[in-house]
C-alpha cells in the first residue's frame, strides 16, 4: 500500500443513460476514485475538443453506447472517434444497444457485456454487468495496488510468447491457403492448356473449381480477420501490463503501437489488412472466371462473336 492521489475516471453517457451512469459513478466513488461526468452543460460548442480535454486527465474512461450516442446526442461519432482513438487503451465501452456500437466497433476497445447488450438482460444480469464494469475500472486504476514485479513479468513474458505463436499460426494459415489457390490455378491452367478443353466441356469442369476457390477465399479472409482480432486483443493486454505493472519502463509495445499501428484518420498500417487483400484478389479472379464459364455454358460468348 502507498499514498497516492485517487485516480480519475471519466464516465461518458447521454442523458438517456443518466441512471446507469449515476450508479457506476456512486460505486466508483465508494471505492475512493474521483469520477467526472461528460458531457457537461458547457460542452456543446465543440464536443470533440471538450472530450479530449476531459479524457486527458482520466486514468480510465467508461462510455455508455446507446442509440442516443450513435445519433450524435453528445457529439457526432465521426468527430469523437479521433479523440477516442487517442485514449483507446483506457477506454471501456458498455453496450446498451448493440446495433448502436457500429460506429465504434473499429476502435477495438473492450466491450461489456462481452456478448449481447444491456437491453437484452434482466435486472439482475444488468446489475452483474455494472459490477463487472466497476471491477474492470478498479483493476485498471487502483493506485493502492502494489504489484509483485516478478510475477507480473512472468505473466507478461508468457502472454508475449503465446501471442507470437498465434502470429505464427496466422502466417501458416496464409501459406496453406496460398498453396491451395496455387493448386487450383494450376489445375485450371492444365485443363485449358494441356487438355485443350473448350466450350461447354471446359465450363462444366471449371465451374466447380471456381466455386471451390471462391469459398476457400471467403474462409481465408474470415480466418485472417479472426486472427487479427485475437492478436490485437493480446497486444492490447501487453500494452496495459506495460502501463499498469511496469511504471517507468520503456514500454516497447506501447511505443510500437503509437508509432506504427495507431489509426490516424483514414490511414491505418497493419499486416492483416495487407494480407486480407490477397484472398480478395483471388476471389475476384475466381468470380471473373466463373462469369466467363457461365457465359460460355449458356452460349453468350458465341453470340458476342462477330
């Protein structure tokens, strides 16, 4: 235990969520934290700048997302998103209405409830979620907690090693799908060049191959995106451990994310995004081949010939 000023938590909610925000505020204040609500009455002129000022001093931020927030009642989402990106590692989204999360999904912040939304839960389950929110915030900003550095570093190293293995599995998956698509391309080339199939016979043989290729590309892209979400979540935990457990350290993963991966406007650097263009390209080629095969099968290509 050590003496320290209580951490500040910023609770962001539209007037429609005043009741829930007040309950969270009371529970956090009972645990000795300073809680500030946003927006306030004088925050309407420039919501993005006002939020940025309020968030700067906060150790953690809770954002209640419902239809009012998505509709811009506390500021247009497209104006708030750049400010939210800057505080992504200390942001917790509370999903009041899951469809309303759409503008905020790309932030990849932690979301409670993990599945569904508060609107789907009964009163008891909603209370459990609110207690979980308080627990998550306390774990994030509890200044009275003196961590055991050796244990924390072992956990940090274990998480990093397992994350590297996930990255390697993602690369292996990409290599496997590249091999599959190269094989399908080779078979199509063999049918056209070596067997010299044409017309209806070629169409009947290649259509199943093109369909299989498109399905494989769809699965390939979905797998890449799943791995992207998993790796992103793991690295977010590493950055949190650097901030919470290793105060004063160089925080290499935090610096790497801020320098290379943090979204800046519409530009975003990421290997997963580049990888996802490969199956999309193959998919487009298969779709084009399928269109030609179907056109040949119904005789449309013959009609177009002079």
